[in-house]
C-alpha cells in the first residue's frame, strides 16, 4: 500500500472515531413528573397597574382532571396593603388537559417617598394527584417563588397625557431616583408637527407645586430650545398639570400638559 493511501486511510479512521465520539444520545425526560413555579423570582415597581401573573407548570403529561395545588404566602409585603391576590387565596389550579396554572396579583401603589423593597413568597405545599411531586428533584427546585415589590416615588409611574380637548398620549412615564427630581418621558403631546418624544426634568417642591427648571430641549434646535415652567399636583388623584413656557419663541407661548395616572 502506498504511503499516501495509508495516510488517507488513517485519517478516515480518526475522523470516524472523532465523529462517533461526538455523537450524543437524545436526552429524554424520565421523571419523576412534578409541578413547580416556572420561574423562581420576579419583581416590579409598585406603580405598575397591570395584573401580574405567576406561572405554575405541570412537568409531565397533561392530565384528564384538574390539578389542584395548595400554597402558602409569606414575606415582608402586606396583603391588602401592598398587594392583593385576585384569585382564590392559597390555591391554584392547572385545568384538565393543560400544563399551566396561574396566580394573579395586583400591586397597590401606596408610595410614600420612602424607597425600599418588600417581597411576597409563595411556596407550593400540596397536590391532589398521587405520584405528582411538588418541586423538581431532591432539592425541590421551583417549589418557591419570590416576588419583589420595589417601592416607587409618589409621582412615579405611568400616565396618560393630554393637551387641550383632543390630544391624548398614553404610556408616558415619570421616574425619579430621589423622589424630589423627576424625569417626564414625553411632553410633546401634539405641541409640534413631529412625533418626536421630548423629555423634561421637574422638581417636586413638597407642597403640591412643581418647578420646571430652565433646560434645553435637544430636539428643538438651539434657537428654540429653552424651556422653563411650573406645575401642580392633586394629592388625592395624583393628577399632574405642567405649564411649560417656550422662552426662545417670540411671544414665549405657554403649553399646558395634564397627566393622569393609569
């Protein structure tokens, strides 16, 4: 056999060995079948007004009867003060033929300008189905779900904005790191012939009045960029009214923006 043929044959053998060594058998879940929280943690700001859904997962074949699970509630957050459970408390159901059940929460915005966090801890305890393990494996992974409620500032959150009777924009946010100086995500509510979002900074004076310090709006251009203004807050409804003066325009017009919390 020629030397070149021997080298080629050796190379083919090595390739076959390497290829065979790299092959892996498909991993097939063998059980035990169990139920668990799909995720183990979650978080959101207390100003979030949307319903929060916590998912429980049946890891196994769908059953022909409901899976009823009992769970406990603990943690530093106070039920009916910081949050409410919208469905039957301490029980969650995975319907027959389905793989998921849900615990639904509604956060309560009781912002008081003290920034801290609380948590809710849900722990699965029991199931009505024999042979269905609670939690995954010996360490019961997914048996517990911890949801962190992050405190927000009094004026923080999501708003609907209006200017006059017709203009209305949803999804405007107000954020702050110190509950004194706030950032508004957009005040251009049909003020200009553009959909460009324009943010601004305002200060909570602590007496239901607001100050918009002199600042430059980067989307207006140097000759028209300077804005300043005042505002007010309704302490009962958290409605914000901002009066913005366009200093660089000839008549220094004022734009009034109303923000209603969602």
